[in-house]
């Protein structure tokens, strides 16, 4: 029995794509195993991180000059606000609902008006 080749264009396309992926994966694996490649990638990553740090510092200085908050300022403010909200929630959880005016104890009325002369 011989298997007849399929004339389905999508099957041929899938087969070609599978072969291309296998070849690309093999070449990529060989390429990444070279020491020059890893060294170049490390150098590029280090350069990118330095550029990102310099840009962040420059942006922070520009925002400070414009009297605007930086990302770290906003994050610190957000953290403080979260802590305040958590404290407020704890305080509210510890107290019953707001007492009504009728439920509050009234002070004794012991003061007398001054005598008329």
C-alpha cells in the first residue's frame, strides 16, 4: 500500500510551516550556543538597563524641576493612602454604627442662671 500525497493546499502549507519551524529552532539553538552570542546579548542587556536607569533619572529631574510628582512619589503616596484606609477600616470595624442623638447620654443640668437683682 502506498500513501497518496494529499492535494490539500492547507495540509501542504502546514507541512511546510512545520519544516520551517524545525529548521528555525535548530538554527536558533546552534546560534544561542555560541559564546559570542551570549556575550553580545549580555552586553546589550546591560546597555539597555543603563539607558533605562539614565532615562529614569533624567525624567525624575525634569519632573522635579516642573514641580510634578515622580512615579516613586505617587507610589509612596499610594502606599500611605492604603495604610490610612486600612486604619480607618479597622477603626470603623471596631465601632458600631453611628449612635443617634437620642441614644447619647446627656450631661446633668446642674447649672443655675444668675440671680436677678
